[in-house]
C-alpha cells in the first residue's frame, strides 16, 4: 500500500471517530442535599455520553453515621441562552441510591431510594470545552428497606460543578 492511501485511511478513521466523542463530557460536582430524613453534603462524577440524550452522575454522601451512593440521569428539555454565555436548563430525570445509616438507640438502617426528579440549573461555557454550572433538583420517590416501603420520600440536592466537553 502506498503512503497516500494510508494517510487518507487514517484521516477518515479519525474523522469517523470524532463523532463518537463529540457531545461527550465529564466533570465533578459537589453540593448539599436537604431531605425529609438526612441532610448533608455530596460529591459526584458527572458525565454525558454522545448519542444518549441524558446527563448522568454517580454520587456519594458520607458523614458520621451515614453513607449513600447513587446515580441520576436527567433529560434536558431546554438549554436556551439567557444572555451571551449564560444559559439555563431544565428537565425530568430519575434518581436511585443505596443508603446505610447507623443509629445509637435503634437498629441500623439499610435501604434503597428510587424516585423521579426535576432539575433546574444555570450554566456558563467559560471556554468552548469548559462548562461551569449551578443546579437544584427536586426528587420524590420511595425508600425500600427491611422496615417496608416509605412514601413519600423527598430530597432537594443543590450542586455546583464543571464539565469538560470533547
């Protein structure tokens, strides 16, 4: 094979894989969650996968006597510009988490939360690939545990974060 053909083949392969990575992002977020049972801080890895219409996060909340690990998936139905580089976004989503809490005077709690959520946020693209955002989400769902099913369970996470788009 000649070098021109290999060069053209390499360029076509590179252009073909570019669409796989476009509209893909990864970042970090941190915040505070208010709920009807336990309030506290949280951290999360947030990401967007090209070809999927959802923005995902994998989160954890750890404080004395409490641990929670979960995930969310949000579908943005809007992300219009307010002014110049400032945008806002909103949409429905789902949330799930596993919870472990230790209590001094009662048995430990182990359970799972599953619910729907609605996210509302503002984002700024500081540079072309770097997004900084502030968001809040209202979550409503059920908690399943050894003690049965608890409904309604509600949570409101407030987060600040960034995503790098490539």
